[in-house]
C-alpha cells in the first residue's frame, strides 16, 4: 500500500478558519456576593410583586438578582435581609442553621414573671412545643417610628413591650407564642437577625450590610 503524503503548509500560512478549533469562551463573571439590610414597613410583603392589598418590595428596592433571606409577615415590621448569594441565603433562612432572630413585641396586658418564664421555657403550640427562647421586658419601650396604620388601643387594657429571641422559623411563631400565654401581640418588629440589626434604618430604607 502506498503511504499517504502529508502536505506541509508553506511557512507563515495558517489553516483555514473552518479547520482551526474555536477559542474557549471566557468564563462568565459572577456578581460579587452582596447583602442588603432593609427596614420593612407594615403592609409590605417579603416579595417583590404586590398581592391584593399588600405592597411589594419593588416599591422600595430596584436591584436585579437579590432575593429575600428569611421572610417577615406583611403585618410585621423591621429587618429583612436580601442577598444575591444562594449559600448565604440558605444560611440565614434555613431553620437548621438556627440563626437567632430578635423581635420587639408590643403585647396587650402587663407580662407577669410567670408568663415570661413560660415563654423562656417554651410553650405548646398546635404544631408542637417551641424551643426555649430569650425573653425580657423592654423598659422603657424601644424608640420606634409611628406605625401606619396605628395599632388598636383599648384604654381600659394596659400594654407592654417584650424582647423575644428565637432560633426557629415557624409561621407567625412569635404571635402564637404570646397568645399562648395570654398576651396577644399588638405590634411586632424584627430588630435583628444574627449579627445584623435595623439600627440606623428608617422604614422603607435599605443599606448594604457586611457579609459573614
């Protein structure tokens, strides 16, 4: 069999474009991790789109690619965290990580020592007992913005403020805990999540926050 001849290209000649391998695409440049602190007003959902009578986050935050890390009910106020980093979002919002969340809670009635101790030990809810919580009276009450609309007030019934810190994430848990010991919640403000707080933020304001 006659061997096949290999034709050499003249010096300085390159193979035609069709014969050359395509250059590897440049790796996509991912956005740097980012975390936002947002002070959520009353009546705003923990999502960008409005729904029914509730407003959405798009009225306050116009940034692509950030997502809520840990929800907060529309009728609650205070700290909401948003991030573009999936691992950080899971670390903040997944109850398995047990990141402490601190709430300032205005309740109807004057909390007794026995009621506070019940909250500290854990109370029985319809979905099981709660974990022990950090609970204390807030005297004087926290200096907060006026709520819009104002809370309902009964002149014949006193109220007080509590600080409650939990490491769970059940639906409306703090409200159900105070109701279980005879202290209905009038107003609920999330003051902190882990090392982040609402300090320095007015309702509707957001700032970049340091990452973990």
